C-alpha cells in the first residue's frame, strides 16, 4: 500500500509518499520565506503559497518515488489543528486527488503525525507503550501512548508552547522568525548559568507547563540592557534554553515514573534541539529516548503519510467529498 501524505497546516508545504513495504519513498518540504519580514506567519500568505507550491510538489514526490498516480492507494492530509485557510488548500487538493484517482482519503491530526514521526526511523523505532513529549511551535504536551489512536493526555502548556517561547525570546534578541533554531545556535556560545531564569511549574506537582513568564523574565532583562553586547546575548540565549530544557526534562522524568513506562518519544520542531536531546538521554536514563529522523522533527508530510497508513490499515477511510478542517482540535 502506497500512501500520499499532504501537510499544509502552517508555513511548510510538504508532500511525501510512504510505502507499507518499502518505507519512505519521497519527502518533499518547502519552507515558506514570505513571512520573515512580518515577524510571524501571515495566514493569507501561507494559504497563497500552498496554492502555488502544492500541485507541482505532488508531481515531484511521484517522480522521486518513481511511481505513477495509479500506484497510489490512498491520500492522507492534515485536517487539524492549524491555520484554517492553509489546511483547506491541502484538504481540498487531497479530496480532489482521491476523487480523480478513485482512492480513499483520510484526515490526519497534525500532532498525531508528530507523535508517530519517530516510527519513520528505520533502525531505532519505539515499541508501544511509551510516553510522548510533543514540543512544537503551537503545542507542548505529554501523552501516555498505548498504541495507534490510544493517546492519554497527561499534561500540557497552560500558555505559550515551548517553540513559541523560543521564537519570542529569539525575537527579543533580534533574530528573524522563526528564531528557535538560531537561538539554539547562539546558545552554544553562551554560559547557561549566567542568568537564573525561572523554571516555571517545576515546584508544582502535575505535568502541566507554562512558558510565558520565562519569556517575560527575558524581556525585562533585555529592556534593562538596551546596549547589550554579543556575549550577553549568547549568555541570555544559553540561560533561557537551559531553563526550558530543565522543565521539559523533569516533567518527562515524572511522566515516565507516574505511568511506569521505559520509553520516551520526543517529537515536534523543538525536538531538533540538541541540548534537549542530550539532557533527556542523560536524565531520563535508564528509559530509552526515541527521536524522529532529523529531517522529520519539524513539519513534514512523511509523518502524515505514515499516520494515515496506520489508520488505513486499521480500516479507517473517508470517501465523501465533504471537507472538515479545524483550527483547534484535541488529540486524545
Ligand atoms: O513542529 P513544528 O515544525 O511546527 C509546528 O507544528 O509548530 O515546530 C516549529 C517550532 C518553531 O517554534 C521553531 O522555532 C522550533 O520548532 N524549533 C526549535 C529548533 N528547531 C525548530 N526550537 C529550538 N531549537 C531548535 N533546534
Ligand atoms: Zn508541527
């Protein structure tokens, strides 16, 4: 079974093909750049870019996979959560292709795609059950996962997501959107104990998070030092990153203990952060930590095709031409 995956929930246009027997055959990702000058994603621009890029990328993915359209057995697309206009572009094309190719379509939850992305790793796949930490630009959540479709929410951010905190802090330090990866690079040159930023919700029981206060603490420091030098910027970046990492790692450790699990999956854009990866592996041991392949940490369609395949195999599909997309939608 070959599944075409389509992802258009935010500012990445992505198309992939996942084969039940041969694994990932194509993984095309286009990251939109038109938003940078605005300091954040502009929904209308995102939708327009998806319209321009998506159809040619489907031809590109088929060529990469060396398949013709009649060898595709189903189309999976991100239907929620995300920017409604952007989601509609992918959902409409997916439905159109399903109708034209006479194959079933399937709506996929974007966060389920992230959660299952470590399954795209060929040599080091997690086995159920496991704890999943989802850390993206819009979500910070912990789940107890007992199988495909069995996701129990253990805790989540009450305000900003971890990726959002990275991006807002990067902006305060003068970096263009999305600043998370660049802030992480700058942090490598700084001292992570130079500033003692708060570790939000660490002293409280439970598995929820809060990152908006941490961002405010950085903002106050930045405003007090309008003429800060590069070394101080690096120290702030490193100290901020350390505070986020400590909170995420400790909540993962607690979740593993609470649910008596010995595997931890980490996915979503922030899972690309090297300091987070290292700290999780060190502090959560002996639990094993599983990550997506590097190219599938941030938004991609491989995870959507993979998640879609799992549901097709379980007998789910949708042949109607009705399109439902949602800005918000719980996973569990
Ligand atoms: O999962 P994703 O690609 O999109 C959403 O579904 O939101 O995550 C994007 C987020 C952005 O906030 C970005 O700054 C952050 O992931 N990110 C990182 C790193 N790479 C991406 N944050 C920290 N360190 C990184 N290396
Ligand atoms: Zn995402």
